[in-house]
C-alpha cells in the first residue's frame, strides 16, 4: 500500500512539474508574441527602408525568446540562432545601403534561415545517431550480462545436479583385443 502511495505522489509530482514546464513555455510564447507585436506596431512595414531599426527590435525579441527556451530546455542551438540573426542583420544593412535589391535581401534572408535549419538537422541527426549507438551498446551490454548470468546459473545447476547424482563405479574387463567397460551406480550395486 505504501509503494502505491509513493508511486502516486511521484506521478503527481512529475505531472505537476510537466504542467509547470508547459505553463512556463506558454507564458514565454505569449511574452514573445507581445514583444513581436510591439515591434510590428512601431515598424509596420518590414521592407520599408531603413529596415535595420525594425529588424533590431524583432531580433531582440527573438534573441530573448530563444534564450528563454534554452533555459526551459526547449532550445539547444543558440549559436545557430545567433548566426542566422547576424546574417540577416548583415543583409539588412546592405539593403539599407542600397547594395541589395528587395529580392536579393529576401533571398539572403531565406538562405540564412535555410542554412541554419540544415545545420540544425545535421546536429539533430548526429544526436540521434549518438543516442542510437549508446542504446545499442547498452543492449549489447545487457545481453552479455544476461548470457553471463545464464551461464553462471547453468554452472550452479550443474553443481547441484552433480551433488545429487549417486556415486558410480566403472569396471573394465579386457579379453584379448577387446575391452568391455560397465558403469554402475554404486548405491544400487551393493
């Protein structure tokens, strides 16, 4: 009964923690939406020159959002976030300086995002391969342990059965080129 109570308390604690994490994630997403909305209110046209001030506002909100997600365990690649934000800002500065057309700016922005997404996928695949290798090694270790345990059990069983067998005697008689042996349980042959 006590184990069931402990299991229930542990389950409630875990679901409470999960609920708290979900609540924190929802609050962070709300905070991000408000911050982005404020930037959109101040800078309604994302492509009207100069775009850098509006972009800096949106990037500040994004940076804070992804940092919060990392604290919540929901983001592992802050360096990629920083890289994509920097590449987009560099393209925006060129656009504001007249070195890029609107289409070129949008293409560079899309390329920065695609490159980061591709790098993130490579990292995810690498993590999955590493996790699979770890799980495979664990399974092999468990299998080896089970085989070792089984062989120890068999050896132990053989010892038990050997002690239960009655003693035997073997008599051999040689007659010319032939040798004939006979094994007898010594308990029964007395």
